C-alpha cells in the first residue's frame, strides 16, 4: 500500500459500507484493530532501531543529548498516518487477508 495515499486525519466512514465484506461491523472492527496493532508494532521497532544508532554508552536518564538527525527522524514518524487509518484503508482496498475460525477450530 502506498502510505502517501492514506489520509493523515480522521475521516468519517459509512459503517454499513465498511461492514459489507464481513456482514458484521464488530468483526470488521476487530480485523482493522488487529492489523493496526501489527502496523504500530512494526513502526515502533523500526523507530527504535533507527534511534538506537544515536544512543551513547554515556547516556543516562539525567543527561540525554539530542541531535538534529534524531529529532528529524522522530518528526517524520509523527507526521505519518496513524496505524488505524492505514489498516482501515487496507481493509477498504481488500488488501487484508483474514480467516474466520469455525466452531470446530475452537478448543473447548
């Protein structure tokens, strides 16, 4: 998915239209929220990996030195669309794969 096409602000959606693929609004919300959690976790890992390069062995909680590159990386991630918006767009575009568990798959 091209992240540049995802809106960066909240968009009002027709819930009936959004729930059509699953025929259940609650299932749709669960699918989108699980994907949003996956996206958020991936972004967090990526950001931490990039910021790790700036960590100094002498850094303590009291003395943290900021540099411009570190601030720019943080600002870049702040400007990105929120994971929930990305997941919603992926769902609307049919880019998510999901499988409903059958009653036989559930262990009692």
